[in-house]
C-alpha cells in the first residue's frame, strides 16, 4: 500500500491567547492545517489503518514505517517517517500500538502544537494473544483426564469469557463425549468465539494495535500484522475470517465468496491433537482456496463453521 497521499511533515497548528498579536504566518498555519486535515478526512469511514504503518522487527527493536490510521476515538494518526522503539528480548507475544500525541513549541507570543503519534510495545492482551497462549498451555495437558480438563476449561472461560457467538459455557459442565476429541472441540469453539466477538469490539483505550511480535528463545522475532484492523481492506489483503465462525455452511460460504475466497470443500472437524486447534485459524485473502472445517456443537443438530484449512492460492 502506498503512502503518496501523506503530508510531508507532521501537522502543526497555532493556538491563541487574549491580546496576542496575530501575523500572516499564524493565520496561514490555520489554513494549511485545515487543508491537510480535510484531505486526510476524505479517506475516513470509521477507525483502523488506512495505509502504511508496516511493522518490522529485529532482535531488540521494532520499526514502524510511515502511514496513516484513524484511532477508535476519531483522531488522525499520521507517522511521516520510520520510527524505531525497543523490543523486550524476553520470549513472549508483544503488541505494537500507535496512539495520538501532541508536543508544544514556539514562544509565549506564538505558541504551537505539533500533532504526533506515540508508538508503544508491550505484552499482548488482545483475543489473539489470549487464544495463542491458551492453546500453547493446552499442549501440556493430559487429554485423558476429564476432571482436570473440565477445571482447566472453566478457569479459561472465567478469566476470558467469550461473547456467546459460538460458545456456551454450560457446555463445559454438560455430558462429555469421548476424549480427547470432545475437549478439543470445546477448545476450538471457545477460541473461535473469542476471535469472532473480539473482532467487532473497538479498543477500550486510545491506541490502535498495528501488529503482534512473537519473540522466541532463538531466532529473529516474527511479526503478525493480521491482528490490525484495516479501515479499507486492500485487494488481495489477508485477514482472519472471524465473521464466519459459528455460522451455518451456506451462510459462511457466501461470506467467503463475497471476499474472493474460494471454498474448495467442506470437511467435518475431528481433532485428535492440540496442534489441530492451533492450525484452525489461518489468515486468508482473495484467490485463496480453503477447506471449511465444520462441526455440530454440543446439543446442536446442524453443523457450524469452526475454522479453515488453507489449501492453496489460485494462479
């Protein structure tokens, strides 16, 4: 995505005080600032990343490239040049976020305010991080111990309650089928619900998540930008198809088709390992071929979509 429509420098506007002598420069700054804001406003329709703000990471540092976004509170977030911030080397998952900031300059006769952004890197707290951490922890469980699995699930749901889109907490304390399959189904439904309901929730703070960086014990950090919310999704862009989770096959297939994703086949999801839950939520984009994974939820009669398997991409 290009950054051709970005201003060449950070936005600056004057402020005024009683008795201040105004100059032509003061008034012209107002005109320039309003003009710049109006040009940016032409791209607005909600909140999210409009263009750029690409994230890269190396050992010890995260770099965010120039770009433009709208904060959940409607503020313009404009970064005009690369900005580098330190990255904690401790293994874990970290959110890279951007928020609106201001700096004051000038003198008492001509005070100025420069609009800026603040880039922060901290431990991840969103639904994707919660799901990834839970699935990683589940790999240490004994999948034959029903009572322990029930306690583990109850603790997860109590700490991170789903939104009810495709998971009912009462399923945990109901009658269970064979293990490990039934536990893995419940883990998959909970993860799908967390991702689907979180996708439509604006952040509670003023910041906007640009990416997640995974720092391992060995090797370079990995950057995942699929966690960001795009204001206008670029053609060919990839995303988590969270809006399809928990829906019927026909409805979900229509949603995939509208987004350019080709449903090659449907398949019943019968997991045997936690690893099969980990791979249930790939990012997809226009031209991708997918297998839609479905299952009948506890007490249900018709299959719901619980995830996908990416098969390939059309030439």
